[in-house]
C-alpha cells in the first residue's frame, strides 16, 4: 500500500480509487461515490467509471473531462445530507457555451450518486482479493423500490444483500441474476429494465473487475522503472527477488510488496490475475522461475532479453523433459514488451507495462488508427459493430 | 525544468541526464561521465548510453544492470583525480560468480570515462536546443593522440574543437567527417579505425539525438496524466491551452512549460522534433489547431477522440478548401494512441505516450515477440540481419 498522496487526484487509477474507497468505508476520506450508469452519445468515461466526493467539496478520481465536477459536488452534498442515493441526468446535447462542441460532454450522461456505506464493503474487499463481483443497483425505481437499492452478485456463490440499504428483491434479481454473474466474471456492465407490479425498474449491473497484479521477478535497478510505471497505471506490484539482500522495500519504493523467494517457489505468489515479468538477468534463476510459472494459471509470462536467450531457456527446459504447450507459448512474451524502439531503462519499462495492459485487455498493441471498429469494448447491452444489437 | 530530485536516479531518462550534465558543466553535480563505446556479446545498454559519476561515489543514470557500477566508481575517482579520459574494458565472458549467466553482462564492454569539461558544452546546448550533433572521440590513441581527444560535428556546419582538451586532428577527422554528419543527423553511433603515421586510431562516433518534444494542446484534467507519463519517459513537455485561465503551471506540475495561446498560433511552438497531441475537447479549437499544425513540420499530430470526430474535423477543413495530403494522413494519428484497451485517464495517457515513443523511433507498437529481427536498431557499423556486414 502506497501512503503518499497522489499529485493528481483526478487522474488516479482504479486501484487507488478502491484503496481510497476502503479508507472511506473506515470513515476517513470522501463519503460519496459517483458512478456513470448510462451514456447516450459522446462521453468522456464509460459507464462504471467512478469518482469520490467529499462534503467539503473535495474529489478523488474523475468521471468527466471537467464539465460536470461542479454540479456533481452539489449533488454529492445533498446526498450526504439526506443519505439517499440519487441518479442525476446531465443532458449536454443543447449545451451552447462551447463545451458541447465535442468535449465528450455532448451526450446525455446518467450518474448515480450515493453515500459510501456498507453496500460497498463486499465489492471493495473482493476487488483487493482478486474476486469477481457485480453490483446490481436500482437506478430508476418505483414507490416501493427506491433508487440505490442494491444486491451484490459474485461470479460464483450466493448474492449478498447490504445491511444498511434496501436489497434488490428476489423476484427482480431473478430476472438478471445469470447475466449479473456473467458481468461479474467479465467485468463489463449493462442496463436492464425489469417489469414489476409497481411498474418498470431500471437496474445498472456493474461488473467490477478486480485488481490486476504484476509480479516482477528480479532485483536489479531496472526493476524500479517497471515497478514505478506499473503502479502509476494501477497495477498492484510485487517484486520478488532470489537474492535476499535485495529484498528491501527501500530499493523498490513504489512496489506494494517486496519478497525474497527461491525462483522455484514463485508459484506461491501467482493467481490467474497475476501478470509476471521475469527479469532477474540470471539465466539459471530465470529458468527455475519459468519452470515454476508454467504450472501456475498466470495469464502472462514476460521474459526480458533477446529471442535467442529464450530459445536457450526453452532448450534447457526441454532437456529436463519440460515441453512448452501451445497455451504456454501463447502466454509467454519473449522478448517482453511492445515494439516502441527505445533502449533506455524507462523506455523498456514503458514497453513492458504497455504490453501487460494490452494483454490484460485482449489487445495486441499496435496503433489505434490502424484498428477497425470502436476503441472501447461495448457493453453486452450496447449495439456492437458490425453485428446487429443482441437484445 | 523540473527541480525535484528523481526518486530513482538510476532510471532517469536521457532528458534528465542531459539536464544534470548541464548542471555539472556549471560546477554543480557529478563531474565524470561514462559512455558505453563498444559492446561485444550481450550487454544491458547499447553504445552511446551514459551515466554520471561523482568523486563522492554518487551516480546518476546507469549503463549496466548493476554489475559494473562499483568498478566504474573507482575508475571515475581516478579520472577525476588526474583529469585524463580513459577507456576501460570489462570482459565478463569468463565471469564465474553467477552474474555472467545471462545478466546482460556476459560480453565485453568498453566504457569511456572522462571529466565533464568544456568539450561537453556544445553537445549539451545542442541537445536542449533540438540541434543535431555527433561527438568524435579517440577511444584508442597513439603517443601523440590521446584517448579523449574530441571534435564535435554538427549535422550541418563546421566541426567544433574543444578549448580544454585535444581536438581530433584534421587529417583524422577528414576520414570520418561525412559519416559523422550522418550520425549527427540520425542519432546512431559507430566505431571507426583510422590509420595515421603514429599507428591506428580508434574513434567512437556518438550521434546525440536531441531532446524529443511533446506539445499537448488542451487544458482539461486529462492533460495531466499525459504530461506526467511523457515527462517520466524523457519527453520535454509543453502544455498549450486556448483558455488563458487554465495556463497555470500549478495545474500541470510536470510540464516544462505551460502557455496560453490561440489555437491558430500553435505553429509557433512546433519544430520538426515536436510531437503534438490535440486534446482540447473543443471541436472548434481542435479544428483551428489542426489547421495551424498542418503547415508545420511536426512529425506527429495525434487527435484525441473517436474516428468519427476526426472525420468531421476533416470535412470541416475540406469546406475551407484545406485538403489533407498523403503526408498529412501519415503523420495524423486519430484515434490517438496504441491499442491497449484501457479506458481510464492514466491508461489513455499510457497509450498516447507509448505511441509517441513508437513513432519517434519508426515503430508501430505491436508486440515484440511478433516482430522479426533484432529488438534494437543496429549501428551502421554493426552487422544487420539479414543483410551482410556493410564494412
């Protein structure tokens, strides 16, 4: 956990937002959370984007490029005063003051503003633990089912009702439960309308992708820029070194954790959300590390060094009857990094962190201008191109 | 200029190294500079990589992954004591202490260690001014031509001899002058041997690529993560905003410069080394900016926003009889950024900065593992693949 205040609270990554939300739950920090729950037209952030707001006007994170922060502060003040979640709709389609001209504020944006209460405890804990959740929240209710009513749906396991606000009733949840589990699993969002005796209820299903972890195996100075940049873009970073003397937090001040380990034991630090970069510079250690990592569910194993070095590692493994499967080849990146062409340590770090982010989002890097289709992944409830709307 | 001390002096980018070198020239900071001038086999950094060393053992930058810093400190102490440049060769091919096993220290590395003196004044000034230079330095001399003798060669203009150390004699320089001008222009390096009456002289030609500049047009909070990451990887950053009230250094603490300008005047801030990202979020301002930038030599014009927005800008320009040439289409990146898939402000910033770095190095930003050929650009004097050695 990094203690220092960020120099740019607006631009904090999701990891830091959830860390702050955890502090808010403990009574320290902003007490309201705003979530984009619907967008029609152009918007700066996608649904699911969040920011925190304090009763003193402080903010943490940002969900617009500057156009809605003022009004949102006022709404948050009201929500914190009376304790009731609310959805506000900002219609900027007729905005005439110049901001509307393509600011990413020219559409209609729905924002749920709510107090930070116990309904957040499970999702925040799950985020940090790498477990998958979707919150199902009423964003347009009825007389008997208020805005903000919420039930949290794990990817696996029973739905969780909050203690301090209404739950989504079972008959309503039933209609979206299977899809909510899918959103928990894939981290995407959707809007759903469910008919009830009291009238239609609009739900926002918010798949909360858990923290992404980066494990760096190595202890040389070139680990530092990787750690720094990775943390800056919101990866939780563990540095593991085979040399005990280097397992020193002060050597890697931006790492969440620094551990000394035998390379054969690296698997203990890895789950299916842990991206790994092997950069000990020691061929034997790297081989032991690779061998250990192959029997883990790590989705990405990056190996620092030229192609020939990887081929030698692969041959060495072969001699021990360890053969790489197609799946292994798919998750091994060697040489690690995107092709940015820079040779300085910080440029190499940028290349590595960019590749990790791309792979974590099922992308290949490459230039966006050369890519067909929309930049952002669509929600299951948004029409995608070129296939027709699925519902 | 950023005043704060870096948290990681080892991993500083070239921009900060040259800023520090400028301070050293003024008498403040490390007084020795070490440059990799030759590599045979595997090495962590390529020739041309530099670090600074102080007589108190302090270092700034790094040219190895940790294996040579100790010995280099000793050499620097000796060089600073007697004032004479020297070349040390580290042969790690028979290294048996474990470091040699693929650390990137298993080859033979030649390092020139020299005092920071007047011979650096012109190259350092040129670096900051965006002008192209190559230093030509004796790395293996004769009785009459010592190691460290240097002449600086501009891409255009007359060679510059230093005041306080021997120059490369005209008859020796003559043999490499044309190539040195090319290295000044392309920023690459080469080793050359020239026969003289006193024996063979080895020269290191060090093409010093000047600072890369990033101009960000915009004033919203999303400019901040771009500025921060760009500075961190060594781009000199100017933020230009069309809204005077936002032209506030405190809003963009990592920017080298914050200026208020009319978008039509953006060209005044651009040279042929200035990469530009247009992200004002205002369609009219962006159009005026794009129109102004088209008549500059900017090698890269990134436009924030979806493809459709760029198409509208292009159509608007067309109505004013401004038609994009093929060259314009080649330098315009819209949507700006590499395809990393992240939607958070800091992820978008990472995507933008990665694309700028890739384009500045003539790369396309895909995954290195999918790229054929060597990771690093070869020196003109290194054999390239698959073509045979050129000399």
